[in-house]
């Protein structure tokens, strides 16, 4: 049998087990344990369509058992993939554990994803079902799921949180289900790809629980902590850094924030006594500004994690005083490696670096940035900028069903080429200084240049397109599309944006700036290499 | 809803100029019924405008209300209580 994913070599896996990193526990078994230890304590608070639910650990456990039984009765089997597009509503948590108890693999779509992306995830994973919500932020997710199901033959079922059918499914009598293999795949996360559509990232119970458990420790989570999931919880950062899973792991309370604007988040911080949350830098900046005028009490907040994109020093310095918190920088990736500044690190490291890895067994190499196939031995001198490679007890060895891509994205000795350019200091802390991959980091949402170009070039008026990052006051970076029209055509920015949105694409991928040009305003490059063309255009807009 | 305090400076023209500034376009492009998303509006810019207009005398402006219908005419009604 050929495997769809790339497990760790046996001797390495044995080492991670011997070190206590991998403990042979599934998520389902973890919840059973938590329900015994913390039964009457609040586990999940959230709202859907304005109605707040508040479930203790016993109730969360019951709901997860019933959803698992309901899914099993509906024909969902261990190892099947289920595309999950559930925003920050309370059901997100029991749905997740329900799927894990059946042994089905959630494929985590984001609420912002639309037809193009959802169809890709369903096709790529040969999903058996889509599990979604009725509507969120005035968008009909049920209709989207049904539209995808109609086109993807493997998808036989659609389950909609908020429907009568789902209410019935969630009331199924619990039944004994075989325990999944804790060293096997638990779910598929999405890469912030740089080549076309996102790749799927297979994570195991063993490796993901290790990262969530250690994250909880590093972020000093306690049973009386209150974690606010401000960003969409399907993202790796709010899911496990330390996130929903890290908080549940210690018996803390998880509050799901339906929308991350300061009004909504501050209301919940005040009402629920939130002690810790995580945001992307542009949101941190917005919260800093809003804190000066808010009527809400933010005094319970102790730690603000900032990650998803680099937090500049100037912003980093304002966060603590404005919000009355300790800043903790995070630099992580859904493929694995997560770095944190430690709560007791000196200020200079907290403000000026993106932290150091979770695990003593995270192997980090900073290699020749000019050579895209640099090996793990092609190190740059200490302290100099290079390309970050990593492998370790919670970093994947390959994407799901992507052998060709894997041969480029991983070194022969199993290091993942992160595509990030970093400097590594004497303490092991990393400073992110840029990236080698052709991706725009739009306020934490990763946008692949090639994917947006493909959408632009589908327009009949567009001959060629190149998409680059431009610095942006509000988002850190945003997308700028250079568009060469076909002879006689005159496409406009608003027209192209409307066109791309109508194709069913996440809003964060719609180009922010559009420059229609007779020819690309650079000479001598781009005839053969899109990569060189993008680099030249990016240099041009940075100078402007 | 929520008319701003007397003496505030939030006119329809001021809103249009503020929107044009954060979008980096000419005020004339911000027509009353243009979909601001087509002009390049994103949620962070909307949040920034909320803060700006609150400070300028419309304390009850909420992100969720603006995000629901991103058009100048709708926003003008929300923020100034008058038509643009």
C-alpha cells in the first residue's frame, strides 16, 4: 500500500516516544480524560446567531460522543476526510472532537474560503462529506457546501450546523467506536502555499497534542485561564498556539469570538474575564488604538500573543502599555515548527525577535538563501540571514498526496524548507526578516502570487499578470497586481476585483491594488522567469 | 441611528475624503453607491475608519454595521444620520 503521507522514520519516532513527546493518546481519549478531571468547569463559551451557549467539560464530552455516533450512523468511517467549514461558533469544538472520535479526518477550511477553494479541498482530499454552518456574516455556507457537493463525486453528505438534520444527528445515542491510531493522521491543515492552491498538511494525534501541550506550558496556561479565540479557530495559531486545544488541555475556558474587531473582542474579554488571546499584528494595532477609548474592562488580560506575520518593533513596544499585557511573539506554521518568546525573556528578545522553538528536539538550520535547493549542511555564519529549514517532533515530513511538491519542499534528510528568511541569535531566538517564497503575507493571511495571477489571467481582457507584495500601513503587506491587457481591451481595477470575487475566491485573495500597464515596467527580466519578473516589480514598488 | 454629537465635523464630504485616503484613490472614485470592496476596502481599513469617526464625534459607529453594507451612501446614513 502506498501511503498518502510521509511518516517519520521509525527510529526517529521511537526517539520522540522515548523522550515523552508522543504519548500515544488520541484527541478523543484526551477529551474523555478532561471530562473526568474537570466535569463541572466551563469548557466552551460561544454564540451563534446571537444566542450564547456555555458548555462544561461533561457537556462538551457528551456532545462530542453524540456527534461521533451520529456521523457513524450516517456512514462516516475512520480515515475518511470531511471538509469542515465552521466559523467561531460553539459547535466548532464538539464537531471537531466528534470527528476525531469517529476517526474521520477534518480538512480545515477557513470561513473566508469560497467555491474555488472548498472544491479544491474536497477534490484534493477526496472528501466523503462537508460539515458547515447554515450562515455566517450574511453568507450562505450551506448553499456553498451543496454547490461543491454537487460537483465533487466523492462528497456524499453535507451536514449543516444550525439545521434540523444536524440537531437530530447531535442527539444520536452514543456508541462504542474503535479507538483511532494515535500515531496516525488526525486531520489535514492547509498550507499557506506559494505555488497555486494550498497543499494539505497531515498532522497526527501524537505530534499535534505534543505541540499544543508544550504551547500551553510555555504560555503559562492554568485551569483558571480564559482563552479567547479571536481569529478563526481553524487556523493553526488559534487552534494550537496555545489556542483552543492548549487551553482545553489544561482544563481552562475557551471563548469563541465571532469577529475579531475591538468592539466584539473587548466585550467578550470584559464579560468572560479573558486572560490570554492571540491576534495578527494589524489587529493588535487596531486594538491598541481602540483601547484608549474603550469602556470595557480589559484588566483580566495578562498575555497577548502576536503572530501570523512579523510584528514590527514599534508596534511591539506599544502593546504592553496600551493593553496592560505581557506581549508574547509567536512564529509558527501549520506544517509544524512554532516559536515563542518566553514570558520571562528579557524585553529586548520579546520586542525584537519572533521567539525560539517549542522543543529541544526541534532542529533548526539557517542555510544559503541564494540556493533554493540548499541542503541542511549549507549553513550561513551564525547571526546572518538565511533560509530556515526545520525538522522535529511536530513538523511534517511531507504534504498529503504531493510527492512531486514534496521533493522540492523537503530536503532528502527530512528538513522542511519553510520559505522564511531568518536570523538566528546566540540564544536560539529567530528574527524573521523576509521570505524566499513567492507569497504575500496579508495581515497573517498567506496569499500565493501564482494563484491570484491565475485568476486574473482567466479574464478575457487580461494577457498577462504578475502579483507582488507592497508594504501597507494597515495590513503590513497587501497585494499589488500588474496587469497587461490584450490589445484593444481596457480592464479596470474594480472590474477585475468583481470578476475574481464572482469566481468564488476568498476575499483576502482579491488583489488590493491593480495597475493596468501596456507592458511590465521592468526591462530585461520576465521573458522566461515569472519569479524574476515578480522580484523586479516588487523592487520597483518598494522604491515608489 | 445614533446621530453624532452637535458640532462634529463628520459631513458626507469628510467621510468620502477619509475613505479615499485609506484606499489611496481619488475622492471622485468613491461614488455614493460604489461597492467599497471593489475599490480595495478591507476589514482593517474599516476598523481604522471606525476609530477615526468615533474620535471625530460619532461614538456609536460599529464595525459590524459598516461591514454589513460597504457603500458611501449607507455609511453616511449610519455615521451622520443624513443622506450623502
